C-alpha cells in the first residue's frame, strides 16, 4: 500500500461505501428488491381438520389463500370457521419461524462481512496519519530550503 494521503482516504471511503452497500443489500432482501420489484417472499402453509383446511401465509403477515374441503360443509359454520382460524394461525406461526431464521441469517452474514471493519479502519487511519506526517515533513523541508540562511553577527 502507498503512503499517499489521497490513496489512504480513498481506501477508507471505499471501505465505508462497501459497508453501506452491505447494509442496503440486507435491507432490500428483507423487503423485496431495491428496484421496487417484489422479491422472493417467504411462504408458509398451515393445516387443520386433518388437512381438509389449508391456509397459506406470506411475508408481511398476510394470508395468500385459504382452502376448505367441501366435505366440511355439513359440520356447521362455527366448526369450519374454527378450522380456518387454526390453519391460519398454524401458517402464521410457521411464517414467523421462517422470518426469525431469515433475520438471524442476515445478521450473521452482516456480522461476517463487517467483522474485520474495526481493524481495517484502524489500519486505514494509521496509513492516512503516516501519509499526512510525510506531507508535513516535506513541506517543512521545502520551507527550510526556501528560507534565507542566517548569517552570524
């Protein structure tokens, strides 16, 4: 690496830019693509009444679909509604587990990417400081050469 202060500053700027990109990437994966297109949503299914009622929940805590087997029609609305609630709650509970696992994975990935950031930033600042000391020393030397020599009296 060089002792050039502009190079050291550029390296530090690059490090900060990479950090911002990593955070932006994590955020965009959590809510879809950064360009506004919907991303791959997490999806979970829950069932009730021995599979006769199925509910599918998607990321954001929304129900995508509920399917009830027509064979349940004779059991009464209260029973069918109870099964729908049970299937929806099972789907939402599974979705919650998937979101938690995904968030843990995102945090772990971010920690891995940023794990060496403190050491790297210290190295960059040391390089910058050394480069600035070199610039000051050169300025002092050139200032000494330009100053008129003192004559003894």
